[in-house]
C-alpha cells in the first residue's frame, strides 16, 4: 500500500517467493515515481471489496432478464454501460451469484473480486500524470505483482 504522486492511493497485490526482494522493488518504484510506500492499512480503508461480473451485451442477452437473474441470485447492483452489463456483489455472495449466472448460460467478460475506490482523485499536472502512469506501468510489469488498484480518475486509456 502506498501513495503515488499528489496523494493518489495505490494498493499492490503481490505473490512472491522472496518478500525482501519484492518489498525493495515496490519501495524503489514508489520512491522513483513521486510516491511513498505506506504501512499496512494506510490506504486499504479507502477501498471497498466487491465482486464484479461483466457480461457482454452482444444483443443475445435481454437486459431485463439478466438483471432479474442477477438480483435473484443475490447481486447488489446492476448497471448497463454501452455494450457491457455490470453486476456487483458483496464478496461473500460473489461465488454464488457467479455460479447461478453461469448455470443460466451467461458468458463473462470479467468475473473477479476487485477493490473499488470510495472516492477518486484527478490529477491536473502533466508531470504528475506522467509519473503516475510510469509508476503503474512499473508495478504491473513486475513478475510478482498480481493486481494494482488505485483511485486515480483521469488516467488515459491504454490503446
């Protein structure tokens, strides 16, 4: 856990066989790109754990039907954006909702538990944005890193 440039909260999930090496790598990345590595719990309180299921809206799925199926299975929320249906659940019912929707024949684009920021930060300084992009790239390129979660709102989309 730590902070990127200008106070952007960052959580890094890592799986390693050498904690000292991974911790040193993380500290180096945060220091090099304008951030600070924090202590355990320093930013985790700013994120909520949620099960997120994305189903492609390719025209073969009726919105009302999938919404009712998801809510009946125990989902907390259902939203539609462009050509994606997003279903969110509490982590403890995630597996049950996923299994119920899978039994009904739905195909998932994404199906995982994610850390969702409670609020977002927007960076306006081009230097801070560039540093944050580099920090995220370096973290994601590390072989030990499984996931990187942050609360930056205006990170440019990758092409």
